[in-house]
C-alpha cells in the first residue's frame, strides 16, 4: 500500500492549531504534529518539519526557505545584482537541509527564479558560482525541474568558463544531479555535447580533486539505466561514446595517476572505469593503457581503505569479462590481493570479491586450484554466513571453484566443512 502524503499547508496548520488552541510551545506543537501524522501512516518526507518564522505577522508567516526565495525574487525584480549572491547562498543553505526544503521551494517556482538569477550573473563569476551552487542544491532529488533552457545554460557555463575550477565543479554537480534517475536529461545533454565538456574538464583541471571527482561521477551517471519510467535507456551507447569518441579510458586512467594519495578521487574513477568496460575490446584497452597495473598497485597500497578496495574489485570484475584479461589479472598477482582484501574487509568488498572470483574461473577452471590453495573458500563461506545478500553469490562462487560445501560442518568446525 502506498504511503499517504499531505501538503505543507496541512502540516503547518496542525502545528499552528497546537500552538493557538492547545497552548503548546512551538517545539512541543511541532513534535505533536509529527507524531500525530506518523501514527496515521503519513509519509512526511516532502514536508518541512519546522515551525514557521514566528517573528512575522501570522498572515505572513513563512518557512525560512521561502523567505530566502522571496528575498532572491525581490533582488531579481530590481536587478540588484550586488545583492543576489548573498541571497543565492542563503537559499542554497536552506535547500541543503533536506529534500523537504527543496521540494517546498520547487512548488513555489524556485527553479525559474534561480535560473533567471544565474543568467543575470553570467559575467560576474563569483556570484555566478553561488547561483550554480543554489541550482545544484535545488536539483538534488528533483531532476524533473531541469528544462531545455537550463540544460543549454549549464553547458554554456562549461564552455565559457573552462578555466574556473570551482565553477566547473558546481556546474558539473548540477548536471550530475539532473541526470540521476532521469534518462531524458541524460540523452538531451549527451546530444547537446556534454561528454567532451566533462572529459575536457578532467584534462583542464587534472590537479583539482573536486573537478576530477565530480566529472568522474557525472560520466558514470551517463552510463546508468536507473529511470524506471523509461523501458529502454541508452546507457550502453553513452559508455561507447565516452570511450570511442572522447578518449574516456585514457583520460580517467591518467587522471587517477595524479591522485595516488586521494582515496576519494581514486574510488570514483575506478567505479567509473568499471561502468565503461562494456565491450570486450574496452576491457583489453584498460590493460593496454596501464589501468590494470595501476589498479593492482593501488589495491596493494590501499588495502586498508574499504571503499577503494570495493571499487577496484568492481573494476577487476568488469574487465575480467575478457578471457585474456583474466590471465593478466592472475599473472599480475591479482588473486593474492583479492584474497587478502576478503580477509581484511567484510560486507560489500567481500561481495565484490566473490563475483570477481566467479568471473576469473568462468570458462577457465584451471585457475580454480590456485585460488583454492590461497584459502579463498573459507573466506567465501564467511561472507555467505555473515551477509545474507552474499548467500546465493557465495554458493555460486564455491560451486564454480569446485567446492562441495557442508555449511553446518564448516561453522561448527567438526570436519572443516569443505570437500573437493
């Protein structure tokens, strides 16, 4: 059964009633209203759970996010460009609080106001940056807001301000958020030429972690198929365009080499590489470009960093779809590191390792004995028993490795639990 929803006005009226009719203080009135609606099965995710500003007259009471929007609209109407930056920053801070604030602002026509403000500030880079940050905050979780005018404007910023790192970061973040779970925005932006602008940003700002991280994320999201409203997306086509027409593999691998001490950037770039390995030749290209050797060294150096391990293993799993790459991974000492990673990290790294081990032995059972001798079967069993979402995967991995598993015996330690 779908959750019930209410409007912001309904929620605010109940809070106000608690204050005026039942003489509750504002915080008590708010808590009572939340408890009342939640007990009725109402989903309050789209409702700002705060008391409206009580300093104004009752008829003029508004939530802070709407007051910030009003101030911005007034400055826009008067073309008070010197004031817009501060109002945009205030509005951005309010939108960053939670989805409910962004949703309420969007219902009150915040998108056209923010976009118009940004256009007025195109020649004022510091203020434009504040505008783009506000737009990115507003689009978070609300990609439907972006229209064709906004798409073209964001791309125009990237074209006109190629050398401004912070502005590139903010603009790419807005693009990324507008494309998450929105296939039409992805297709429109790709058609308008976003891909060379994203790869170009990585090249132009190769030493700027924020730009590289955001551009890597945005490229990856262009390969997603996460919009349930669309039966068929173009994720595969977008991945091919990134690789074949925009030199995406080389650019990402070279960018990663500049951030060997930044695990956040490395995780993002490895995750993006795995999304681009959609064809057999792309997997081989990653090896030929030095990507495999780099990731092997990265895994060895960052074995304690859970997220890096997870993303590197995910990239290995993706490129191991190529049989020749399987050999390269094993010959480069990858299996030792995979087993070591499973021993160090529980949870998602173990799951990635299970999938990777399956890929390595698929159509190549000669590798099974080598992997088993490293003790992988015990670690796979541990993953199976400790994590429910690993159970089926672990069973399949053990089967492909040639193990016959008695889980009860393994866990009680009676006979070791494994026979081959």
